[in-house]
């Protein structure tokens, strides 16, 4: 029989990752939760063989996740063993995975240094929890920890910042990444609402529910469930509005920023990662209005190394009567440049007969209003 670690790895690669993709169409995310629970049971079994796993699974019916509160966990908290560790450096062709691995490696080292400095087992939160999960959007270099009662611990040395939060007692609030306890993806999303504006929080929801199964940390359903079930949760309205604007299956926070910039300027919601057959090959557009054959592409720095391939792809799309509008990071950072960009896309939409879908500029808070979404439904 193979080693336990090998078995778990094979199970995750063959079953868990496809299940994450299937959970998108599963309204209750039961496939995702079930596979996570099986792996948790496997990891916590002293003699990992099919009989013992099956026996424990039968003895604990239902789909509730398995939690641990061992002697090494923070006092008073139960944590879930996560599967967010990136233990090997990914291939260079996986740009976002390489970035996540780099961010996570840095924060694992920094968090271990913090654990050596303090006299208790800290629960890392906010930007530090995001870093442990390999997420970087607007990273704060300070080290953030959270607890239910700040007065029970002594003053902490810089750069450690201590916070209190009334949701930390919840079963789904704390996980472990490697040997560090931190707030779970859903808890971190809700906690970040105290610092992020609507646009940044929407981008965070997109990143957590991204298309890549290796980097996906949660789903919109799970984020919404944590927010909806939290009693006395601050900034609940902000969280719910961010979830209404977020989309599952995005590829990068910059593409999310582009989508939101377009929405604010009166253009309709686009289809993300739109696939089409052109010149005998499958081409994927970051965002598209298929009915009007208009596409939008975000080009990061890595596109400079694949410029020839991008030109070939854009030429094929143009030959197929598509109009594709690329945008670079410098343009995305400039309001005036984005105004000019959206005017060009708007003109193309109007020329293609899209006058009924083009509206006036509106702020994101209005666009995310729940009453507006109910009227549409």
C-alpha cells in the first residue's frame, strides 16, 4: 500500500480538484464539502486504510467539516485543517500559482518568526491571513493577529498588530495553514470589510473564488453563508454588496478591476473567460459581449514575453469579425485613460446595435443594491 501522504495527494489531485469545479453548479456545494471531509478524515486517521476510513465516515454521518482542538491549537478555538498549502514551487508557466507560492512562502517564514516572539499560539488575521493563503491584493506589511479578548495578553512588539473580533468563536472562523492558525477564507473576507472599500472587497471575493482549483480558497456560496450566519457582524451590508458584484471563475484581480471600471462607466456586465473557436483553435477572451462580438483583454507584464502569440491571437479574432480592446496595467491605474478606453468600447457597442444595453455612469454602491437585483429577477 502507498504511503499515506502519497494517497492523500493522489486523492486530492484526482477527486478533490474536479469536485471543486463541480461545486460551481452544485447549489449547496455538497460535493466540495464532502471531498474536503473525506480528506480531513484520512489525515486524522492513525491507521489510514479503507476500512478504518469507511468506519469513521459511517460513524459520523452528515457533511459537517471535521475540526480539531489539539494541545497545539490556540486556547478556546477550534481550527480546520486546510488544504491551501503550496508545498512545491509551481511551473513558471503558471504565473498566478508562482506568485501565490512566493507570497505564501514569505508569510509562512514571517509568521513563524512571530510565533517565536510571543508566548502564545497566535491566530493570524487580515492581510497576514491572506498572505498565508497566498493572496496578495493590497498587502499590509505589518503582522496582524486577532483574539476575542485583547486584555488577556501583554503588549506585543512591533510590527505585530493585535485586533479583537466578535466572530472568532465560530466553528468556521479558524483554519491552520502549515503550522500557523489563521482566520478562514470566509472569515478573512468578512474581517477585511473593516478596511477595504467596495471595489477592493469585490476583488477579494473574485480572487478567493477564482477559476484555478489550486488557488481557489472559497466559493461565493461559502462567503455568503459566513456573512449571512454571523450574529452582530460589522459591515454586513458592504460584504453582501461585494458578493453581488463578484463573479466566480475569474483569473486575476486586475481583470476584476477592469470589469468593475467598465461597470462604473455605464457598460453592461460582461461574460468572463469567454471561449470561442477561431481558425480551428479555441481562443479565450478575458471579457466579452458575445452578442456584439466585442472582447476586452487585460495585459500584464508577462504579456510582453508572449507578444507574438498575442498578436497572432488578436489577428485571428479580427479576421473572425471580432473587435478586441486590450488594456495594460498603466491604463488601468489612470482614470483618464480608462475613460478613453471605455468611450472606445461604448462606441463599438453602439455601432454593433447595443444602444439598449449601454447606460449612464453609476457608482458601485448603487449597482450592488439588493433591491435593484431583485427587480431584475
